[in-house]
């Protein structure tokens, strides 16, 4: 007489939980291993630069003098992109989630998602062929009328391929990321919070400021930091738009360069110590991105208890 062993749904569920838990743990460990291996590779390959004769480093004055201008250029381009894209992205996300009619909101949502799918080289080509020539006219006016401000000091670039143009192109590139994430966070705001604010006599804008924005603050910060990471590491768009040169405080002069563009433009022909220089520059960019994400995580943790999300 055969005996059948019956497996209860609870046992099957526990087995599934164990499998899923193990798979997620393995995925997390794999990410840490890849990150650690990348960091080790960059540090090992960058070691020859640390002990090299400063005269043999590009510029002839050591690695610090070489890397400083392109680090500043990287931060300036990313800051311009973030300053433009963050308020614009939040505004578009609020319009889609709380103001636009349903059909119009769906169309805007599809359009934003489509912008996120466009390759960066297309943005770079647009910035080089369309935006830069148009911006050159504005730069001439800024140099003539507002040249007393250091960031608008002349002579203005005749081609329009400046740090400000690169920052605008980066802003267009990161705008879909910030908008999409902010929109999803705004839509997750508890309806009871919004209805309570409206019941107390608040206008729609006051309701957004009292209920939606506090709830979404950590998500907004996360979206902005994700966009900042994209802007810091963008290569082809900046390489196509930006006319490299010496570091300058003016945003409308030709000059400045970013780490990612410097690596992309010089890596194919690099060898020996020059190759180590570029890998060391990549290590610096890796550290900058890591520090930015750590600061963002600290900010999110600090404000989480006030967000209403918990």
C-alpha cells in the first residue's frame, strides 16, 4: 500500500521564501563583489601615476595639477544640469500628477519616457549642431551687457561650445530621470493626506506643499542624485558639445573639460603612463560619485522621519 506525502501550502510558501531570500542575497553579494573588483582594478592601474616623476605627467606639474581642472569642469557641468533639471522636472511631474487631465497626463508620461530612451550621442549631436550655434548669439549679448559678472566674462565663444551649453544638454538628458521618479513618488502620496488638507480649506497648491512635497522629499532627493550621477558620468554628449581647453571661471568662453570626456577622447591612443593617468582620472570620478551617493543617502536618512512616508 503506497503512502502519499502531502505538502501543505505553508511549507511550499516557506520554501519559496528561502529560495527568493537566497537569490536576493546572492545578487547583493554579486553587486558588492563587482564594485569591489572595479575599485581594486582602478587603484592598481593608477599606482604608477602616484610614484611617477611629475615632469612626465601631462602638463609637467604632477597629477594633482592635471586632474584639478577637469574635476572642477565635471562638477560645474553637473551642477548646471542639476540646477536646471531639478526644478523643471519637479514642476513637470507635479503637472502630470496633479494638474493635467488624465489623457494629457498619459501623453506627457509617454513623452518623458521616450526622452529617457534617446541615446546620449543623439543629444550630443543636437547640442553640437543645433543648440550651440543658437547659444553663441546669446553668449555675445551676455558678454557685452553682463561681462562684469565672472561667469559671463568675455570674450564669448563664437561656436557656442562652452560649459554652459554642455550643462544645458546634460540637463535635457537627466530631466526624464528626475521627472519620471518624481511623478511616481507624487502619485504614491496617500489620498487621505491630500483629502484632509483640502477638507481643511487648503487650495490645491497649499495641499501640494503641505502633503505631497513633504511625503515625496526623500524620493525627490533620490531622483536628483540619480540625475547627478548620470550627469557626472556622461561622456559622448559632453565630448561632442564641449570645446576643451584651459580651466576658466566664465561659462561662455571656450575651455574646461570633464573627466568622462577626457577619458573618452584620449583612451584609444593612450599607453604606458598616459593610460595610467586616465585610469587614475577614472578612479577620481569613481570616488566623486561614491561621495555624492553617500551624502545623498545621509540626507535622505536625516529627513525620512519628517517626510510622512513612514
